[in-house]
C-alpha cells in the first residue's frame, strides 16, 4: 500500500498491522524507562496535595499580615494547578512538575511570594519538613521558584488575579481571568490554559500521549529538544502532535508519529506559514498584544507554532536559520525510518533506528566552540547559566551568517578530577561549526529566494594547489563575551571562557562513551601501520651475540610515540587547518584566550598560564608529529619496495609474452 493510499484510508478502522506496530512502539518506550512506577505516581499526588494545603495557609497569613479582618482571612484562598508534561500525562520518571499557584489580588509576587519575611511563601516553604532545596528566580521572564519536596522537583509559578476571593473550582479557560493581571501573571496563567486546550482538542487522549512520548524521546536522542537553544520545546511538540491527531482522528500512535515528521517538513508544510491548533481568536477589549504575521517582529519568524489561547503567541520565536535547517533534516530522516517501519511486511518491529542517538561530537570536518562557565557556588552558577545560555542563541544567529552552526541543546559538566586545583562549579556549552550549507541560502524568512549573506576569507599567500578558505569567528566570539560581561547582575567569580577546538582536541568526558573515538581510531591506525613497517624495514648487520630485539627497539619506540600522540601530524593553527575540502575555522588562539568575568573585579582576560595553553598544545602537537616521522619514512620505504616488485613482475611477464 502506498503512502497516499495509507493517508486516504483514515476513515477506516485501524488495521491489525497498525495495532501491532503501535504495541511494539509502546513496549519500546517502556524499555526506555519512560513510565513511572505506581509508587512514584502516588508520591507525586501526595506532595501536590500537601503543597495545596501549604499555599492556603500561606495566603491566610498574608491577609492577617496586611491587617484584614479575621473573617476575611478565614475566607482567603489560593489554589494550585499543574501544567506542562505532567498535566499532559507524558512526564518521565524523576521529571519535575510545573505548578501554578493562583492567589488573590492583595498577595503580591514581589512582596509575598518571594522574600525572606515570615509571611512570604519562600520562607514558609523553607520551614516545611521535607523541603530540601529552594531556588528563587524572581528576575526570569516567567518568575519561578524551584523546590524539591520529598524528592519531587517542582517549578512553582505565581499569578495574582484581580479578585479578592479565589474560588476553589476556579475555571482558567475564560479570558476574563486575565483581566487586570500583570504580564508575568498572564504568561503563567497561559501555561495552564494552553495545556488544557490541547487536551480538549485531541480526539483520543491515550493515542496523543503515546505519540507525544515517542516524539519527545526522538527529539532528546537526536539533539533537537530545547526551546532555549532554538529547537523544539515540550509545548511545541505537543501542539504539532495534537494537530496531527485532529487531522487523523482514527489513526493509532505509530501512524501519528510518522505523520508528524511527514507533514511538517518543508516538502509538505510551507514554512513560515503558522501552525494553529485552533482558529486564532482575539479579544480587543483586553488590549493584549497577539501574534500578527503582518507585524515586523512576527513577520521574521521562521517556524511559527502559535499557542491556542488568548493572547496568541509564537512559541518558537527562538528558532534560527541553522536550527530550523537541522530540524528539517531530522524530520526527513525520521519520516523515512517511520515509513520503512510501518510498511515493512515483517510482523516484528524494531523502533530503535528512529531513536538512534546523535553523534554530535563526531561530525566530519567540523570544529567546535566550547563555552566554559565558572561561578563560585551552585546558586551563582544557576543564575549565570541562565544568563549566558540566553546569550548563546544570539551568538548562533551571528555565526550562522558565516558558517553552519549546530548548538548542542544541553550543557555538560566535567568530572571533578578535571580541575583538581579549582573546585568551583563549571558548565560547558558546545557549538558545532562546519562549512556553510548551500541549502541555507535558498530561502529567506519570507520563503523567497535570498542572496548569500556570508563570505569566506581566503588565506593570503596561497599560490599553489587548491585555495584554502577559512571562516574567521574571532570577532563574533569577542563580541559575545563583551555582551555577557555587561550583565548588570554579574557577581565576583562569574567567568566565561570560549575556546575553539578540533574534534581530536575535545575532552573525553564530552563523549557519551567516555573517550574520544577519533583518537582511538588514530591510535589504532598508528599501531597497525607501525607493525608492517617495522617488519619490512631493512635490518642492519648485527655483531655476533647481539640481541635481535635491540635492533627493532627504535622502530617500536617510534611507532608507540606516533600511536600515543593525540592529533599527531595535525596543524595547531585553526586559521590554516583545513579538511579535505580546504575548509577551516578561524583563530583558535585569540578565541581561546578571550575570557570574561563580572564587573565586580575578576579578570577580563585569561591568565598567563591560560594564554600559554594553546602555545603549549601546539608544541606538543609538533613534538608528536616529529616523533611520528620515522614511521612515515618506513611506510614510504615499504611503498617504494612494493612498486619496485610490481615493476619487476611486469617486466618478467612482458619478457614471457615476447618469448
């Protein structure tokens, strides 16, 4: 059956084969540990019930603190709602719970939700047994209080309604709840409103949940799950899956997954046409800004996915040209795999190819920008990380004008033994830099053909052979560090150190397997080449009684040095380093030595020891190349001998023919 016939049969009931494929998909997700135990589910419900009682007592305390009458204080009420993956029913074991606390108009976020006073919820929670961690992020775009309660992590938001009394059965679906609220409260309320609208829109919630679990796992494995980094977030994926569920109400989860990947590639969906789960409705009486494709800012959106409640907003405004190109490639790959699975005649289904992890650090001919973050303690690191991460996507927007950029969606942490002399918290972000993809120049944000907006700098002095080109990213990285330094809330000890590295120079802890596979392959190749070279090398005449091992010792030592030298024979200058196609990325030394700290006194440039590090690495590489030289000489000698033998054989064969 063809794909068109398969799509046309949506009015029919699910086939037996489709049911089997869906069962296999669910079993695979279960094998990946995506379903929580009954005990964990009960613990979450218990913690949420306890939190609801706490916020009710808290708001009564606020009423008494403000001098309201005891009768009013007794009637004071606050309530909590869940949203996000937990409310949708697609959360994984150990995942945090998104919680919204709704309170009356006199309980203010800045005075009563956050704060160290005894009547503030932050302080109230600090005194509750079982609450282990509390982190307040009051300056965030959506202010949040992160807590860990009996082992359950929760992100608690707050919305103050323009009401004196909050009913227990409050309905958030009506736009009237937004009236009189500040911007932070509107954003917080819409998290719940979007989640509830999605659940009401899908024809079969169980099919929607299974398909969404699969799409989320795929996005995590393929490195495209991070709204902050310019990829898809949980809400974005939920809206896409819900849209397909509405289009194909009788299809099962395995088909829904395939259709998500098919419909939203550039082949089928005309981006930047917006995706709407429900028709957009405006409320002029409220006067809130809404998504408008005619607006200057909204017109530049590349992949708009619009929230289904008022005020409608673009949930993917962080998407850049490069991250969209990456996602379209991943969508096409996933569609081809799903198509091969669903139309396979076999009764057994192997879903693992769809979820094959991305080899981010093994991209051929790539360089990597490593951004190291340092802070004095974990609290400072969380704030510093949030700020720097928000700036990284702006760096991506600048770099994608000159190269193909793929940001790694999450930060990584080095093992403690990596810096034994400095135990301060560290985080690392990675950007993969490759030659600019021609596909990125085909369309502009409006979908029309666009001219190239980048240029490749040719190395001066290249007179022979193919011209080498390099992409100089030094200035964008310097501008990035200056912007990071300008943060008004920076504290002493907050540092950022961008470095440019080849794949061979990446630390072992960055790889999921715990070692750099490129070095392993180079070491194995060096060992394999050294052995035949040593065997074929002419042996000098030994004096009587001399040991045969002594003559081969220099050769073995040279082969071992070549095998043990990481990156032996490679140039340490990034501006002149190139792959097979002559493409390189500019100035490792200057980029690697640009460091930035907060304005409170830490050094704005790297220390002398840090500045000398690229030079030392260059000397080590040069020494390793010199150590590897004997093995190359032996290989050349072996090739010459082989050529001579082939020539002699050809001459003998020609003589026999002549005879």
